[in-house]
C-alpha cells in the first residue's frame, strides 16, 4: 500500500532523469583513474546547487478501512509546525501541531487513529524520520534514520545536498498481518519493520527481486554505493536485458563498469545502445550523457581521438544541453586548444536560444564557472552578466558567483550591490531560506566595512 500522494518533488540523484539538476552523489572513494574522470563527468553533470523542493501543499489521507481521516496542513511560515486534524468515525475531530517544522514528506493513518509522519520537508532522511502521534496528538515515539535502519545501512543510500534517499517517495508501505507493525520499503529494496506500539525497528531482507527493472536498479544503486560494484553490474545487466532501451539504466551500467575500470566493456555497452538507437533517441539528453561516459572510458584507455569524437557526438545529440559542451571544453583546454573553447560556448548559448531563453541562467552559470576554474574571471563575469537583472534575482547561485567574481576583479562596490539584491530576494522567499539570508547579510556587512575602511575617517 502506498501513501495517498507524493509530497516531495526533489530531483532524485543517481537516476539520470534530469541530469541538468542532478544532485552531487556521496560515494566511497575508488581508483584514482576513474575518480578523476568521473568527478569531471558525473558530478559535473551538473554541480549540485541545491535541492529542488516545491512548496508543500495540504494532504488528506484515510486509514486502510476508510473510517478514519486526517488532513495535514503545512506551516505558513515554514517553521512553526504543520497542523494535523484527525477525524474519527464518530465524535469530534482533533487538531494538533506536529513536530515537523514545515511539513512531513509522507503521512500514514491507521485504523486506531494513530498517525505516523515520515521525514521533514526539504531534508528527507535527516532528523526525526518517523514520528507516531496518538489520535489526540500525543507523541507515542520518534525515530531517526540510524535508529530505524542502522548506521551501516545509512551510508549505502544515495545522499544529495539536503537529503538521504532511504526510501521511495511516495512512501511504499503495508500493514503486517495483525496490524502490529508497518512494513516500509527501503530504497535498497529491503524492508524495515516498524512496530507500532513503540517504534522498534527490524530489517527484513528481501533477497529475491522480481523482474522489475526499476527495483533492480534501486538495489544496484545501493550495492554500488557500498562498493559492491560487481554485484551491482550483475543486477544492472539483468535490468537492461529486461528493458534494453532504458537509457538511465544503461547509464548506470556504464558508470558501474567504469568504476571497476572495465573500460572496454563500458565502451562496448555504450556503443551497443547507440547502435541500437541508430544514434537518435527521444531522450537526447541522456543519449548525450551516454556519449560523455563513453568518452571518459576512451580517455582512461588513452584514446583521445575516440574520446573527442564521442564528446562531439554528445553535443550533437542534445545541442542546447550544456553538459556535453562543458566536457568538450574541458577536453580541449587540457590539450591547449583554448581558441576553440570560446566558439563552443558561443554556439551553445545560440543553440539554447540566446540569453533571453527560458532557464538560460543555469547554462550561463555553468559556462561562467568553467572560466573561473580556468583562471579567467573576466570571461566568467561576462557570462554571468548575460543573465543578470538589476530588478530581480534570476538565479541565486549565479548572483552569488557574480558577487564573488566582482570581488576577485577588484570591484567590491558591485559585489555589495549584488549581495543586497540577494538579501531582498531571500527576505521575500521567507523563513525556509533563513540560512541563505544570513549569509547574504554577513557579506553585505563585510563589504560595507571594507568600503568604509577605504573611505577612511570622516
């Protein structure tokens, strides 16, 4: 049984559903050759800027029999606590404040009125991930993720900027026979049994998975995160055999082969998919990502000409997608072919629709960041300024980067103006952005002191 509706829409990492906003992945350290390549290829596709959470909305759930009902409403200020109203089969409803400062991610209502809230909005897997409330609002028990599944298992789950992806969203759960416990599916496809009376948790191993490519991929991801790459490859090979045209699964397989430094196999697997698709795919973005991964294995095998061909094929597969162009620019810069880099980025911006195009700000941010890494802050600023608006903040990360590069180029006054914009921006967004607001205010105060010192005593 699954909860009524997903409450969170954070972009999940590792699955290549939207690599342009994928989260940075925390993984075990592996061999130096692959580490350098994959740092450039996967983590840079694209750098984690922040988690993508929509504003929470009220949700109504029913107990399994349908006799009880509960409505949970998010805190308007994002910090004073969500409110639950529990309606019994007979009698008056009861309202109480939850310990979730803004909103739980999922809620489960049982036939005795027990309400179990899972996870905190914007921080899946952190803090109290399970809180049980009696029908009148009294907290029966709470559990952290480590208390539920153990410290050793936590590190095998994929970590993003704000979250630990320990379970599917929406929550997948069922009642144990006799209604004494919840069985919750974990992201590694095992289960955790949570006793309703006291929250005591026990892991239930699920050794055999059905022929479900998505579930096989989930188990493979956990194994890969635990460094059990050979086992992950075996499951991914089984998954892609079931669904050979699933590009996200193929990408996982190629990545796992690379981490094992089986580069010839990685190239063969990637090229087989390209051949089967005829070089075209409805999902041009992930086809481009596949070419980029193949290029990484060519580089590891000291085949630069083949790597360049793969990178140029990646650019052609998704012309307006910045990741292939950035990787091609990295490749050319490493070989001293700097004259070609500017042309690549000029064409990229033009293909994306120019500086007025929708979502161009992230593209220009990534191009600007490339030039900063290359030690060319003036070119970085030129690109940041193409997305800059004096009347509003278009992208908080770009504005932060612009302020920093203004300082690098000796213009603290311009940097101060940008930080003041960020203060106004985060103030308008409300308490969910209080940490960003505090950092922006600190930078404003710091630069005001710097400028006052330059002016000297009055």
